[in-house]
C-alpha cells in the first residue's frame, strides 16, 4: 500500500506537469508517457484489489456481464452503421437523394420508411445513417421514418419473428404493418409539429469537398461517428443493464392478467431491456402469460425506443430532440400495435 | 478527446474484441456463437482505424495533419485555437461537454468526452472480464416456458438416457404416452440453490442474441446435497413422482441417483445434450 501511495503521488506530480510538458521535446514527452502509464497500471492494480471484493457480488457481476453483452453485441452493427454513414458523406453526392426521394416531404416519408427494408441490422446502425442522411439534405421527416422502420421491418427481423412464432404468420404481418404505420405517422408528425431547433446543429459533415481525399474524409468521419456513438452506446448499455438486473422479469409477470396494463408493461419492458431487434421476437415469444397484442407492442416499441437508442439519439441529435421524439414514438407505437393487433390477432 | 487518446482507444477496443473472439472464447459469455466472425471483423477494423489514425497524425509532415483537420467545414473559426489546449478534461460534466463540443467544434479530432466511456468495455474485456450469467440470474427469472409439442419420439433404449432440460420438462409435462416413467435419465446443468435455502435446481441459461435476453430452464433435484451455486453437474436420476405425469401438474423434478461434477461446457448458453464422455 505504501508503494502504491508513492506511485499515486508520482502520478499527481506527473499529471500536474502535463500542461507544461506539452511543448517539451519528444524525449521528455516519451518519458512522461512511460511514467504515466506505469502509474496508471499500478493505480489500476490497487483499484482492482480494493474493488474486487465489491465486484464479486453476484448482482454486480451480472450487471457487468449484461452491460458488456449489450455493448459487444451492438459493436458490429454500430461499426456497420457508422461506416455506412461515413461512406454516404464522402462518396454519395447530395443530388442522389433529392433525385430518388419524392420532392414533396409528405410523399418522401413513406418512401423512406419503405426503404428501411434494405438495411438489415440492428437499431444502433440506423441512428448514424439517418443523421448523415439529414446532413446530405434529406428532409428530417423522411430520415426519421427511415430511422424507425429500418431496424423494425427488415427481412432478418421478420424472419426471426416467423421463427419465434411458428404457426402464426399473422404476427409477422401485424409486426410489419404496425411498425411501418408507426414510422409513417412519426414522419408526418414531424412535418406537422417538428421544430428544427430541437435538432442540435448536428450536420457534422458537409460531404465531399473538392481537393480533398475522399478516403481520408471517409476515415475521419467514420472514426468520429464511431467514437461519438460508441460512448453513448456504453451509456445506454449501462442503463439497460441496470434495469435488467434490478427488475427481474418475474416482477412483470404480475401484470399479465390485465389486458390494458399488460400492453403498457410490455412496452415499458421493451424500453428498459434494450434487447436487439433481431432477438426481441424470441423474448416476446417467451412471455407466454401475455396477450398477443401486448407481445406485438413489445416487438414494435423495442426496435424504435429503448434506453440505448435514447442515449444514441441524444448524442447524435441532441437531448431536446431525443426525449420528445422517443416519448411520441412510444405513444404512436403502442396505439398502432393496439389497433393493428386488435384487428389481426 | 486528443488524437493520441483516440488512437489508444481504437487500438484497445480492437484488441479487446480480437482477444474476446479470436484468441479466446470469452465472447461466449456475452453473445451467441454466430456473432464470432462479425466480432473478429469489427476488432480488425478498429485496429486498422487506430493504426491509420496513428499513421496520419504522427506523419513527419505536420502540415498534412493540419490540412486534414480543415477538410471539414466549421461553422465557427475558433476551433483552431481550441485544438491545442482547449480540451481540458477536468471541468464540466460529461453530457454538457458532449453537446457543447459538438455544437461549437466540427472538428473530427474533437470527439466528445462521452467517448471515454468506450474504455470501460475495452479494459473490462482485456483485464477483468465478468463471468457468464449463472445462478444469480436464474434464481430471479421466471423459468422459460417449454414449447408445446404434439409428438414425442419414443425414448432411446440407453440407460441412463441423456436428455436436455427442455426435453425432460416437455416429456414430463406433455407426453401423454408417459414414456419417461421409471426411466433413468442423465441431465447436465449448473446448480442454482433454492432461494429459501432448501434444495436446489439443475439449471441452464439460454440466450437468443446476447446475455441481455437470457432465459433459464430449471429442474428441481431431490435426494442429493446441493453443491455450491454455479457448479456444473451431471445428474443421473428418475422423475420425482409429484402431480400427474404427462400433464401440467407434473413437477419438473428429478430423484437423483448420482450427481457428478462436470466441466463447464465451452458454449454454456445453450440447452445441449450431456456428452457421454467425461467432460
């Protein structure tokens, strides 16, 4: 412990020197970094030693496992999404989108919503992509319809739903229709009530600029978006893990009796559990005590609103937007699941 | 976030993913097996990004670095000053900084401070990876419902018959032919002590994507002392007669004849058949 305190002292001194050393020659900087990393390693050892007793609690371990699981599971999808977003910025000229999408935003919303089918992946990928679409001049309403529908109606998710609910194709159809309806309504709602000022001036990229390397633009945009969204992903994973561990699913079974409460509770469960959209059908299928409509609500709300998505959206579009948009999406998604579920299931 | 920190972060994250998915089986504690190639590709990509960033920022012609930073248009002209020393990491709370950093500075080297959080999963995987979910989670969840089946093939003649927990529960509660009656079966899972402190369950946790969607199946074991929680065991036994066999009233339970410690399976988040070998 004595040694560790000495190290900590050194570390503090080294840290204090940090500012002054900024202009120091390379040799001094190297030594500083060696000292810093040595100090960090020792400090980490001490912290681990002290904290280990606490982290060996099964609840803390389960929390860390779930947190890491959400992050690791989302990582490839996040990379895919941010790479796609970087590529759109660097390689796709803005006129492509204005040519492909209908001029009138009212029509652009359903077209963009249907286009969501082509991005098979989890919801983490669609946030950076739709952000870069807005940056390329796509109407935000259309971009948001795409943001909501892409993770909810793609072929992978629909296939998973069919596998999880064998013998009930109505569930697949209901999921497709309710998700598309939610995406369209949210797009139109944005046209009607949305304010640009809720959106953070998030247009980080301006696309390709003449005289610069497209590849460098791609790489730096990709890297920036990944680090940015990744941080928020970890934040969301922590929140989701907290609920996952703190609220056992058995508690929610208590509400399976009432048809109205059960819809609301499964919608709330989808928000706090933050299960990937490719897996949520299996979770929904396992919630056997609940009505089909409640389970439909779970699958419609989940890919559109959950804790990690709210964190990602807050980071990308700003908090003012994320909370309003998520709240409205939840209401619209629950309503459309109830209506379509009531008609089909 | 300074550029060299970004390099360290990207390289560490890449190494962490490669460590978890390529060099070890760590990833199986968190996600399903099928994700492995994607995790390896992600790790390699992150490593590549880190190396590219390091190469571009430590290149001898500093002018190039500077020029690159200007490739993206900036709404305000102050980012140039901000770059060198404007990134104090001591003041302001995380979220505020994230917003402000993004609104004011459209500089790709100015990644908001929230990105520091990415160090947590990377270091966690590299240095102190948490264990797979186990008895704690299983004891808190309602067991997963076993899917309804119309038809059960006759049990093989072997004795004991190796079964998965799901198959055993299905046969006990749904098989009208009651094939399981009097048969000696072999089940493998881990020990979950009963919350009230008497008795224990043989348990398996299954995931469909990652550990956040974990579900468990349990079979109560009678006639054997509980081993410590999370011990992997293989139990030979017969159905514990309680309730009417072949209906929902039958308890998914086993009268143990023999309990043997076994090694934890590599891919533990499945309900696989116990292997006949000494695993």
